[in-house]
C-alpha cells in the first residue's frame, strides 16, 4: 500500500532532475535564447568578446555617456550633423556644402536667410568670412526672440537665421561665409 501511495504522488506531481554541469554555447540551438530568458545584469563585459557588439546591435537612444569609457570615442565615431548645423554659403547665396537639413531661403541685398530646420533661439550663431578679401558679418535668429531680427514673410521665425555681409569698409556686399550653430541642450 505504501508503494502505491508513493507511485500515485509521483505520477500526479511529476519529477525533476537537476544537474551541476555547465551549459556551453555548443549545447544551445542558434536563435533559441531571447532577451526575456536572460536576467538583468547577468551578462557582463567578461561574457562578451571584443568587437562582438556593434551599432547594429544597439537601438537608437539605448546608449548614454555612462556606457562609453572616457577616451574611447574618436572624431570618426561621431556624426558632425548630430553636434552642429553648419554650411558654407557662397557669395551668390547658394550652399556649397553643409548639414543636410540646412537650406538657403532668401538671398538679396547682402542679406542671406538660412533655414536651419529647427529653432535657433538661445543657440550661439557663429559666422566667419569665407575666401579672401576680408569683410564684416553679423548674424541673428529671425523672429520675435531675444537677439532676433525681423525677416521677410514666412522666414520671420527662429528656424531661420539672417546673415548680413559687408565688405572690409563696412559697405553691404555679397560675401561667402561659413555658418556654425552648435546643437546645445
């Protein structure tokens, strides 16, 4: 009778087998372990081979400054467009090169209106004369913002920057210029 009770208990509750052997990657079928199978902080630096983790494995916004060791980033690792809006604008008002979203909206009477594509309010605007011959430049965000200037029509908002160019005697003159606006924040 005792044997039949033990057999009944085992049949209704099941059995389990524990092992103290290690499981190696050769024991696992590719693609069977997923993120939900791994606990938080269970995989460390020692578990990942050098260069095994790249940009394709990280989703946008997943890594922050605490995830990058000081001195590990080089200029080639950083997309300039993520740090600055920049351009070289020719004397005729056309863009020679620069950030993809930056365009010339208007160019007349030695004033060039540049559409930056995002607000420049509160951001430093740096301009310098391109090419030889000297000259003077001034730049300001368009619209009713601190330090802003009035710009024509639909460009009168801080997504646009007005750049006034003068020759070396201070007279209005079309001049090429470099524009650099750091993305702060």
